[in-house]
């Protein structure tokens, strides 16, 4: 007889992790399940924009208000995940300057500190911005690292007693009569199935939540809208640059850590393609064309990769663009909605509002379980957040240490140097040391190179793993004791990198790809370990 | 300035052609815009590794393949010249064109090879190992070689493996740097008396083994250190390749260049050709970045600029081009046709290169430039990785071009 | 810049992380504190763009030899990236010692006025001890001797008038070293040019090219001097005169560093600035000029390629000229850094690394039993002479010594 949880949360994105944290903090016996890795879905495939809400101010006042509130909260509780860069909304000659005042008014109504500034001042603040701009508004946009944010929530959930299982896929929702009493999970690594029981199941599966709801016998029509983005090789801009007009394709350029990214496109996607998204040449061309209007320098900047995410919007009407739909939060009590007690779905929303979504879902869960405890996630900092900006970016000559402080905040004290080799860099582009890799393996559930990438930025830099992947595989092989598994993982990782590279493979990116193939296939023979699953 | 032949590109192809020509009395200039792909050498040259018999494999290649253009007979004749060519420079290789042998990669994979530098491990069989027990050694703290991969591969073939590491203050000092403990920097410490001390340490770790395998981290500037290690280590001693940079590969590059210069060749490194003057279907002269006012004239020119990696050809959002002279290229104009989604499938872009006539003369605006020969990776029509023929194409087409220039 | 390829010829992003540069960095091989060209250059630049705190003071260890750039298969201006980062981000205040070493011409002016005293003083043990202790100039260093009479003074007094006899003219950028320390080199240059039928003009105004200012962090002063030099150079170019030099470092600095590091536009005159050996060789090669050498000149000479000569790619001209001397038994040394790197090796904290870097070069030189080493750089000369005891001369001086001046004059009339 397996133990019973108060709540099982399905989905290891920001929302699921945030919900697990909130539930655990309110004393619920919590289990978080994720079929792949943490933030492997939509959480890890967006702009990483710390929205001020300004983008929605004109079209969706409610979302705008949510954004600015959460924006201010994240600056407090997730300091090590956030870069307080500020943002610009620029008007170009082809845009209607008249929109600016509508925009500023709407921002102010939503509580967003938007300030129209002289275009010359905008150029001074952000030298990469298109010099032809005729108007600029400064807003409190920023950048947020979704991988770190999710991880920090998971770490804190654990500290509050929650259990977290990654690589556990929900294959069935277990019911007694109409009531949901647990889930059946498939352990990807041991290939075993088991049943886990709980008083409540919270579906936080994002777009994949459509399927989870089906397993429970409920219908939640998700609207899969694909958004493609491009990652550039370095930080071209230090302020977020947006277009001051109604939201359109490719009108946000976000600086994030060592890179910057432009996005997004928006197109409808059949549900059966959400696990196999391709970025088309047309999308790439469009992103570049529009991106160059924000910052002309992008035309001469190396593109590291292209990727796409799926917006988990709840279908309300048949809007083909998916844009006029509110990004509002949808919290469904299936007991009242569908007559399925024990089952809650939390969806809609966006990365920015993950905490609020978690709060709503947890509030509902507590109500159902008769627990009367207030939400504290807006006040208590996440692990790692307890660091001042000065300490986070203190000078010194140890690149690995400095970079790690930027990534893990105050938690970086856990990155211990056990022997004299621990300072050696595994990933030279992103400054990831052996000690940091070992920390990610030991403490952050990194089981393969892709996990390591999400925990540390390993392989996210200029060479996309060419130099570091083999070293990382070596360290993992030491940790898991299986050389063959590590080399297979290496083949999978390099192939995953290539999938993001080929849509933008020309210029230096193609040279890099060729070099990588020479080394990994020509010199190393890695093709022998390709699983050919696709 | 006047030369008999000007060679653009100073890697394996350019140097082989240059050496062959200076040996035959020509006055040659090599212009090289940077160091070459020899810096990532695996220890082996491949002629064609699709089958055990390279000549049989070559017979089945596409008509556009440089080997098919040369013809099987010519390939065989040229291939036979290669081993002596390098031996004369003091570079000794194992293997020949009649049958491929096997080499072991840094991941423990067995791959076919044509010629392997003497100090590397080679095998007659893919599965049968010549040893019962082997010591696999690494330098303490060296991240670009993993004993676990090698050990796992050997154990799967029934060999008992003893893994150990070599340590020394010299290595400790290198590891003080978080990034610079690279194979070449290690090799810069394995010189003089330390070679003997290292050999002694290796001997202490070979207990009962039939052979010692270790990463190729010695002998950057010459073979003396490697020879000394071989002499002092009591059991057979072999190198395995590392991740880049490749110490023996750089040695080959240095020795080829030095030999070329000693024979009177002029080698300009770090310079790029900026333009060419064409007249009556011939290239008359070139200019370079560092010598902007000087015309380098020659009777013949060889283009040995490599593939995308070294910018012998460049891809843009809208097509592929040859950047030096604007020569014709064989490439698909639609970039969505350049790639396969699986990295390990044959990538069409790998076959792109400069278009040539049957005599390997570059085409410009559809017509051959009669004194501009194209050699090596910049040629179109082959996939160096999938056909396992990169070095073979480089060396053979270069020797062939030298013959053409000398009217042989 | 190439928009279609999303690449910028000046960009650090062309770096493919192939690690080739690290193989040829002389500093990495001797000092683990130096992050190496890849990390200090393109890798570090991404982080510095993210946040300037990622600047690492260890970049001061870069010799600015540019051997990384010469080796790079992707044309990344690694050395330029590192030097620019130092000028942009370094918060270290240059020391008095650095100021003295950097201002080669102020030192030169002072010193040559009182040359015997200065030479005597700089040679004294107690003075060396003070320099070592207080100024941190390593006591092993023999300071270059200062000549009693500057070249400029000599030229105006004894040579200026004669130049009017020639219709073909060149302008000469003599540099600090030929002016203050080795006027013989400058005089040798004038002797050769006159012998082949060219008159020599000095620039209207000449200041130190600024190489030492750049490497010691004095960017503004370097820009001031560069602008002054460029002004004079433009006037000479306007008269149709090429600007010739006898130092590979001055040449390289004015051709490349002015544009890449100081961000000055010198494109209108860059191709007019050349080493004298290149100019003379090309005349000889084109059959426009003949050099006649003495019958009895016999020397075993090896050429050392200074780092900046390697970067210029012009060793071919100097070596071809020296090889033209029938009595020269010519040897080519492996191209590698001698370790001095301008003022770098003078600093106490760098002395040991500096000697280690040059070690295999010194060994090669000693093993060859040479009469002299030829090289186009004055600081290489000091380093090699100090470290091997072998005499080092500029190819121009070697040509001048071997030249049969009268016969050459006759042949070029």
C-alpha cells in the first residue's frame, strides 16, 4: 500500500513547480510529477521576458495589471533569476506615433510606470536601438531565467517537504467512481509503472494538460499557438526593446544572460504536432527582418539557434492568430465544472504569472482539503534570491565562480571545490566549472547533458556544445558509472543542439556545425551511438 | 613578385601540393589565412572508409566524386606515393591502400583508416584485440580525454583494463588555469628530462599489461619525445586521439611548413587573398590583405582554401559562394535543402564546393580558368565524413594538381 | 560586415572555439594566471558585454604579440579584442614606472641630452637596485644605451642639404629607437636610400608611434600622438612620398593599431606606410634598382621574425634582401616570440616569464654559432643580445655594412 499524498501536481514547468512550492509551504503533503525534465516544455521555450505588462496594457488591462504586480514580486523573491534591465517601446517612422499616448495612458491605468522619453535619450540608454526611432517609452521590463526560476521553486518545495519526480510520465488518472484518487505513472528510467494516490490531482501540464484532462475524463480545449524565436550569440542590447504598436510578430528583443533573443511569431498548430515543432525558413526570415528594425546590428550578429514554444491558451473562440485571446489565468474546479471531484486544472496565464496561477490553484486545493493557511510565496524569497546585486556581480578573476554566482545567487556557496581541479571550466563559453556541474548533478537532479544545460547554461554558448559536451558526458559517466549511457546521451545532446542550429545554419553558424561534425563524427565516431529514433 | 605557382591555402592540401612542386624545382608561394584543420587530426588519414577495401569502396562512389573524376587507376597510383612522400619528411605512417586497418576514437569507437601516424594504436580487426590486458592512462586533470570510454569499449571486446592517471607538478601548474590544460599545452611540458621521469611513472603503472594506451599529448614540435617515451616504456606504447587541439596534427602541420620553407617555398601565414586579376580565361595575379600594393604573379594557381570551416566557401541566408574570386559553386540555392534534421544523417551541405571541369580547373561564369586548380575540401561532390575520404581527397587531388602543373 | 551571413568582419563571434589560438600563445605556455587568448578574447568579450565586472585584470599579461590572430583560421582579431578590453575596462592605474617606460620619447629626449651620465647611471648596480626596488624595472635588464647625438640633430646638421640632390624622395619615420638609441640604423637607412638614388625627408613632426602608450594603458595620449603622426604622414603622402620605417613595431602600430585599437581612420595612408626593406626589395625585384655588395663581406646570419613582423607578414622582404648579400650564410629561426614584447619584459613582475618564453629561441640561436642575428625590431634586439650575447642588427644595417656604396650609386645612376 503506497502512501497517500494530499496533492499530486502534474507538470514540471514554472506553474507546476510554483504550485508544488505553494502547496508544500501551506503544509500539504505534495508530489510533483514531470514526464521529462523540469522546464522542458513551454516554460523553457519563450522570451524569458520579465513583462512589465506594458505590452498588454492597451488590449488586455487585466493581464497588464497581473504582470506588473508579479513583476515587482519576482524582483523581490527571485532576485537571482531576474535582470532588472528596463525596457523601451519604440515608435519607428512607419508606426503611428499617435498610439504612444494611448499606450502610456493605458500603462498608467494598469499601474505600470511608463515614461515617454526623448528618442535621443533612448539611444543614449540603449545604443543598439534603431537610430531612426521617432518615439520611445521607458517601462520596467526586465529579463527572467525560466530554468532557474523553476529550479528555485522545486528546491524550495523540497525544503518544505515536497517530493519531486522527474522522468515520470502520467499514463492514467486513477478514479474511484467519478472521484480522482491518484495517477498511474511510468518511470522512464526503470521502465516500470506504478500507482500513486492522492486526495487531489492538480493538472499543471500546460498545453499537455489537454491530454491529462482527457485522462481524467474532462475536456479542456487548449489552443496550441506556436511562437518561434531566434537566439543571437551575444547581448546586443541591454534594455528590452519592444515596438510601440498593437502586439505583432517579432516585436520584442530581450537581453538574457550572455545572449539576446527576438520573438515571436504566432501561428496555429495542430495538437498532434506540439511535441515536434519545426521552425520554418519563412519564420526565421520574418524574425530577422523585424528584429533588424528594432536593433539593426542583429543583421551582423551570429544566430545561435531557432526554437519554438507553444502558448497554452484555453480556446475560447476561433481566432486564428491566438492573439486576441486573453492571456488570463484559467483555474478549473472539475468537481463543479464536470462533476469530477479531486481534480483541478490550472492553465492559461504566462510565465510572468506562474506564481499567481500557483496561488489560485493552491487556494482552491486548500479550500477543498479544508486547510486554512495564507499564501506566502509573494513574500518569502526563493532559495538563491538572498543576494544583493553587488554580491551577485562582484569582481574577481575566477570566471567560473563569478558566472555561477550570477546563476545560482546565494545558493552558489553550495558549489564546493573538493579538489584542485574543480575550478576547471567544462563549458568555456558560459563559464561552467566542474564544481558547478557536480553541484547540478548532486543537488539539482541533472541526469543528462540536457538537464545540465538547463541547470547551468552548459552548451548554450557560442559553440553550442562543441567544446564542452564531451567533457560533460565524461563527468556524468563518472557520476552514473556507465560510459555507454553517457556517450549515447552525448549523441542525443549534440543532435538536440543541431535541431536548433540548422534552421539558421549559414555564415559562422554553418562553419561551427561543420566543425562540430568533423570532431564528433569524423574524429570521435559519435554517429555509432545515434539512436535514430526520429 | 613572380612565382611559378601561387597556392591559396596552407593546410594539408596546400602544403602537399607546395612541397611536391618545390621538390620539382618550382618557386612557390603559399598564402594561408590561418592555421588548418590538421589541428584537429585524428591520428589517421582516410582514403575511403566505407568498406575494408578502400579501392572497392571508391569504385562505388558517385560520378561527381573527386576520386571518380581521377579514375580508379589514378587514385591507386597517387595513393601509392603518399607514404614515401611523408617518410621523406620524417613522418612515418602505418597502413596502405590495399586494405583499411582500424583505429580507436576518443569515444572508443572503431573506425577504418588508411594511414595512421606511427605512434597511434591501430588494429587488424574491429572486434579481436591484440591484448589480454591493457593499461589506459590519462594525465591527471585533463578533460579532453576520458579513460572510461576507452575502458568500456575495450572491456566489451574482452580485454582487461587497468585505468590510472599520471601526475606531476608540471601538470598541476597547468591545471591552475581553468581552461588551458589542453593537449598542446601538456605537450609543451613533456620535454627534456621530464620525458624520462614520465616514462618511469608510466612503467610503474603498467603492471601485467600487454600495452599502454594514453592520450596523444606529446611531441608537438617533433618526434623526439615520442621516440624517447617508446624507448623507455617497457611495454608497447600507443597514443589515442584526444578532443582538439591535436598535438600530432600540429606537428605534421609544422613539419610540412618547415620543410616547404627549407626547400625555398615562401609561406605567408595570417594573410588573405583579396582579389585576383583574370585575363583571357587565366588568373594572372593576386593581391593580399597584408601586401595591398603588391601583385603576386604566377603561371599557375592552386585553390586549397578548405570548406565552410576555413571559409573556402561561405553560406549566406540566400546561397553559397566562393569568397576569394567569386568562382562557380556546386550548391543548392534553397537553404531548406542544405540539411537533414538528424545531425548524423548525410548533410547535403557537406558536398558543396567549387565547381570544376574534368581537369579540376575552377569554373568562373561557367568557363574553366585554365591555370587555377582546385584541390582538397573546397572541391564539390563529396562528403568527407560519410565517405570517409577527407584526407585522401586532400592529398591525392593536391599531388594530381602538382603533376598537372609540371605536365607529368 | 556581411549582412547576409549575419557576420561582422570585426566581430568576436566568428570564433568557432577551435582552440587553435591557444596553441600559439607564448604566455599561456609559461603562466597559468593568463586566461589564454580564447578566454581573454572572444569568450570573455561575451561576458564583458553582459556585465563589465567580468573583466579580468589578468588580461594585463597579454603580450599583444598577435600570434593568436595570425593563427586564427576564422580571422578573429583576438589580440585587438584583448587590448581594447584592457583600455576600456581596466581600473588599474598605471604606475610611475609604466609612465616612464611608455613615454619613450620623453625619456629619450632627457636621456640623450645627458647620454654619458645616463648610460653610466643606468649601468650602476645601486641605480639598478633602486629601479628594481622602487620602479619595479627588473635589475637583470640592461637598459638600452642612449646615444650622445640624436639622429635628427645629425640629419639636420650633416645630411639634410645633400637630400636636395635627389628628385625621387621618400619620407622616413625613424621612431624613438633610431633617434635616441641607435642613430647608426637611421644613418644606414639614409646611406642606402641615397645610394639607390632616393633622397630622404623627415616628417614635419614626429612623435613616438605610441605602441608603449597603448600597452601601458595611456589611450588618450596615444591618440594624440597618433593624430600628430598621421597629420605629418598625410602631408608627405600628399607630396607623393611613401613613409618608410626601420622598425616592424612602429610600422605595425601605425598601419593596424591606429585603426583597430585607437579607432582612428588611417585608411587613406595605411598602404603608404612600409618597412624600408619591403620598399627596397620591391624595387630590386622589379629591376628598378640594383644593389652591389662588397666582395669580402662574410657573415653567418640568422633571421628572427618579430611578432609584429609575423603579423605584418613581411619577413619575406627583409629575409630576401639579406639573402641577396653573396657572403651571407643565411639561416631562418623558427618564428616565435622572444619574450620581451616591448616594455613588457622590462617589468620586474614579468621578467621570469619573459625569459621562459624566449628560452627555446635563445637555445636555437646559441646552437647555430652565428656571427649575428638579423631582426627588424629593436626590443627583440635587446632581449636576444641580453639573453644570448649574440650581436643583433637590423637588416638595414646589415645591408648598409655589406653594400658597396660607390658601385651601387654607379649602378643606379
